[in-house]
């Protein structure tokens, strides 16, 4: 799917719910907050996926994502304006990466 001249189709998903995020501390005011607060969605998911790819030593490019190197958990409920369906969809892409579970050596 294209959005103007840019690609707008998700490849993988993780946790898009800002209410199930992670606690962070920032001493500089960000979005009207400073100190401890919760961030979620892509603000948390992007670095989590990056950390997992570093842990398993993988360059997370299209060949890796769409080849046979990754296992996915298919996400079939929820939506982002597009419904989550079985298999590849515009809501979650291929699904949630089943990585090392944090057990890979750094």
C-alpha cells in the first residue's frame, strides 16, 4: 500500500497500545511531562524490535523479514483502522516477531 509516494504497509507488529507501555524517566519536559511516565506504541515497540534484532545479530531488512529467517505470531484481533485478519494484513503486517525471547547473547 502506498501513501502518496511513501510506503504505508506495516511489516511487523509488537505492542501498539500506549496503555501497556513501559516506564521511562526524563529530566527534561517532554509533551508536558517530566520525571517518570509511561510511553507505548511505536515509541516503545521500535527500540524493542531493534534490541531483538541486535540480540540475534540480524539486519532487519526486507530480505530478513520476508524470507524464511523469522517466525511470527499471527495477530488476528484489534485494528488500526484496518482489521487484523489471519495472515498478512494492513493492521499488523506479518504479525509479531517470535524472537529469542531475550535469551540470545548480546
